[in-house]
C-alpha cells in the first residue's frame, strides 16, 4: 500500500502547515520556502498535472527541491502542504 492510499483511507493527511501561492514547476523541480526540508512529505493541491503526495529527496540552498517523482512543468495557483 502506498502512503497516499493509507492517508486517503484513514482520511488523515497529517497536515502541519501549508502555503498557497503561484507555484512554478520547472525542469521537474519545485521551489519551496525554507520551512520545507529534505525527507519531508508534501501534498500538492489544485495543480492541473501534479496533484499528489511526494517526498522531498533533495533540497538545494536556492530552495529548489527534487521530489520522489518527476513533476510535469507547469505554473498554477494552489497549495503545497507540509505533512
């Protein structure tokens, strides 16, 4: 069972904090504020192509994050939730 399935079944996404903003995904990576850290799970909401739950696998000093899956490039107004 995947973590996203477990969260859906229990109706608990263990949400800690979120940002709502214009989000840009470029070259499959997302820029996140410094409060999001490597190893943390995030949930993307209100995206056309990338809604879902991901783990931050790398995060550079420029706050550009690589996630557990490659994201589709897009810009959208939506949420990124820290889990």
